[in-house]
C-alpha cells in the first residue's frame, strides 16, 4: 500500500481521503477549519468533474461545495492499494 499526497482539486470522485495540510494564511485556514476541513479529517469526494465546484462529504454527515481555487490549497492523502 502506498500513499499519494495531492491537492483536493485533483482527487478523483468516489475516493476517501485524509486532509494533510492547508496552504494559505491564518484567515484561509480558519475558514476551512470552520467548515470542518482540518488536518487529520477524512472526507469523501462525491463530485469532481474537473470543472466547477468539488463536492465533498464530511464523516459527520452533510456535504459542502468547494471552489477549485480553494480546493487546490487543501492537500490530501489518498491510499493506493497495489
């Protein structure tokens, strides 16, 4: 099993990933944390059509839409089984 670290914006649909790192200033980090997107949190990518917003499902229930620019600042870990 390998891990791959990549921006949330490049994560494929139907993948469960763990947030590893938030890029940007404190204001941006606070906004993401307030949305429930913090390092260590697992989320599932519901929709990513490589255009338009990315829709993720939070483990506690609920879904949020994230713009592509913001999603490119959220680095996630994807497990790859070989």
